[in-house]
C-alpha cells in the first residue's frame, strides 16, 4: 500500500541530546514537509523540500535540521538548540502540478522531553 | 502573507443535529482552500478541497463547504452529525498565481474540536 510512514510513534529526548524523526513515502511525490503541532496552535511549518537535495526553512526552523538525499526520505533532526521540543510532529508529501498542495500526512511522532 | 482564522476552538453538538465550523482567510492573491480532519493521535486526512469551478464542494461522508470570495470564508457544514464525526478539523489555504500554480506552502488555522454527544 502506498503511503507515508513516520517512525517512531513515540520518542523521548534527554537534555542536550539530538534526536532524528524518520519520514518515508512511497507515493513518488516530489515535495515533502515537516510540521509541528501544539494544542490550540494548529500546524506550523518547520521545513519543506520540493526536490531532492534542496529544502527551505518554514516558519519555525530554529533548532531543527533536515536532509533530502533521496526522493522518498525526509528525516528531521531536533537539535539540542530547540529548547521546547515537546510536540506532535507530522510529515506530509504532495503531488506535483496545479493541485500540488493536496498534502498527504503520516500518522505522526510524539516527542517528549525526559 | 496569508492567514487562516477558525472562529471556534470547540463546538459541542448532539447527534443528528446540524453543525457549521467557521473558517475565514486573508490573502492578497487567489487561493486554494482545504478542510482536513484529525482523529486522536493520528495524522491529518483530507476531507474536501476547493481548487476551481463550483464554489460548493462536498465530501463522501456528508460534509460540504462553500467558498465565498467576497467574505473570504470557507465554512464547513453537515446537516446531521454522527458520533463518529468527533474529531479536530483544520481549515487550510494555499496561495496560487494566475496560472493556477501554487507556491508550495499550506497555512493552517488553529483547529476546531467537534464533539458529538449522544
């Protein structure tokens, strides 16, 4: 089945630690996105990539980093510089063309600080 | 810059009652509009979309939304809700140019939690 797979489902981070969230898609989509969700704030864009080996900062990129070495993979690293990382993280991908912003979402990773 | 405002953070209703979830947007250019639904601890699922054509769009499970350009609104309605409709609903907007190409970014509203009581 085609879709977007995020792992792990739950993740815990210790003080000063970097952690990486995985996002894999087999939909052959060009564009991929990372969002952060906090209660009552909707979804906020962290980073997005419209093509392999290229990505752009979103609205809240500080304390995060990404890579896009393969079309199907877009991992997100939450660095120690992100002082408030506890949130639900969602990965999405979209199809090209006029309707390229019909975004399809993974099931999410919930990150908590120990 | 574009923005989206969902006017109600929580909407409680009884089963089989009608419901309206309100969404207003702001943009200096033409837009595409979306409603997504999120069940607890899950990702978002596309509920319906307005890209072009008829301003009234419908989903397969009875929801509908109407694009009103003059009022910059895209309210979501359902004439009779079910317990299974309990979820959080997000309105989203994407700007596009005159040729219909989007700029690759969605802006989401803050979400509306719909709770359907028996």
